[in-house]
C-alpha cells in the first residue's frame, strides 16, 4: 500500500533519502539500564508529497510530540528579536492589550515576550510539567492539545495567536490548525513559524533530519498548507539568520450569504406579482439563473405557459423542477400572451430591444435584475 501524506492524504513519492540507524527521539534520553535496553534506532524514509509538495518522513512520531521542549531559556539576542517582531505584529494588527494565545507554549518563554510587547497572553500546552512551570511564573496557561480540531479553550474566541517551531512536529496538521481556528474570532491574525527547508538544502544540513521533525517546509508549501487549512497568508518571509520561515496569517472569514435568502424571496415575490397582473405570461431564458428563479418562485404552466430560448438544443424540452415547455422566439408572432419576463443575464437588454423593435408595446415587459424584477415602461 502506498504511503500517504499526513497533511493532504495524497500519495507520497519515491524515497528521496533513507537514513538508517538514527535516534528514535531527541529528548528524554535514557537514564537507567532498563531505558538503555529499550533504546533502539529507527530508519528515516524521507519522501515528498505528490500534491502539497511537503517533504516528510514516514516513521512513527516521537511519543512526546504533543509537548513543546525548548532550551531552558532564550538568549538576549533572541529576546530582542522576538520583542521587536511581536511588537510590530501587535501594532500592525491593533492587538495591544488584546487576547493572544500560543499553541504549544512550552515553559512560556515566548508568552512572556509577547506579554512584554503588550498582549494579554494565554498558553496552550500539553505537558503537565510545562504547565506548572508557566503557572509558577504567573503565566496564564491551559493544559490542552488540539487533537481533533473541536477543542475549545477558556475565554475563546481570541483576537490572535502564534505557533513557533511546533507545526513540523504535529502528525495531524489539519486537525491542529482547525483547533487553532476554532478558538479565534473571524479574521483574527497570527504568526506561524517553521524551520526553513530551503536553507537546509542550500547548506546541506543532513543532521537537520530527525525523528522529531516530521515535515520540512519551504515558504511555498507552507503557504499551501496554511491556505488549505483555513488561513489566508498575509506575509511570509525568512527570519533569524535564514533558519526560520515566518508567516503572518489571518483566519479565513466565510463568505456572508445571510442576505441571499431574503433576496431570493424578494425576486420570487416580484415575479409572482408581475405574473398575477397579466392574463398570460411568457418567460424568456432557460439558463441557470432563469431556471433557478422559476423553481424558487414555484412557477407552473398555469402561470407561465412557455419559456423562450434561442438555443435549438433546448427547444422542445422542459425546464427542470417546473416542467414548463421550452420554445423558440417565433412563438411571439402567434401567441395570445400579453406579458414577457426576460431573464437572460448579460443579454437581457438585447432581448428587450428585440421585442420592442419587432412587437412594439404589444407585451408588458419585466426583466430579472440582480436586485429583483424590474418592470420596463
């Protein structure tokens, strides 16, 4: 059976690199005879997804992948870099004093820097030890991991988020990103960072391949993964001596269709009103817009006797749902109808001019516009 991409479930390509006899983990090293006896190496089979293009290994994730393990502190240079970065992020997104969470906060190293930059911070962390460490430093933290995407954290929805050098560890990235989005306000911004695979390639850094890091992202395929999982990428750049890809994103806001139901009712009632005031009505247009309106308005052959269309392929057939016969424009010469509703999209005005030029004021006319049914004087 083909190996599948953990992110998009497409088949992985052939093996690009195989590293044999490498450590099965990089943290929590063996300290007892029993642990030494249980320590066995693994082979890393490195492949590339045929769809999203993310390079990844196929080994089992490390047992502690839900936890963030960082150095005991951050350097003065890193603190200065993060403070400038976070301050810029907060200012550009009007987030000073707003509620921001870090997914995978470790011991709260970056929570503290984000708080120093002016945010109201909350950490989300799986490790009990890390959670206790955060709380001992008066940092707000929730013990949780975004396993299914449906998880909620206290005080949601948040105004923003960040996840720093953690995404490459996550076996199920779609569920993890869904969990983040599930706790954000619509359009909320965030920072997502991963190691820069382009730099690893350029410098031939073989030892950057490890069991801990399942994925190896370029800026291009990081954008693809984020955009395919609920976020818009606002900016993406390489930072910190080219080692990190930093993406500024925002939660994608669904299209607002709340007004469309009322608009459909308005168009339907306008059509019914026009038809009710005439003895016999024809309808010109058998395209998808016209068919939808006829169906929504529940028109019948007792209200609209025929649908006119210039296409010979449609003539002699019937409309979907309403089952009204479709005829050629020649019917206008012999019909006893006194009204025509035109629904031909961008061709409607051309059809109206044709009717007026050939039949004068014989027919009362109405046209389907995007805002409703317009009667033509």
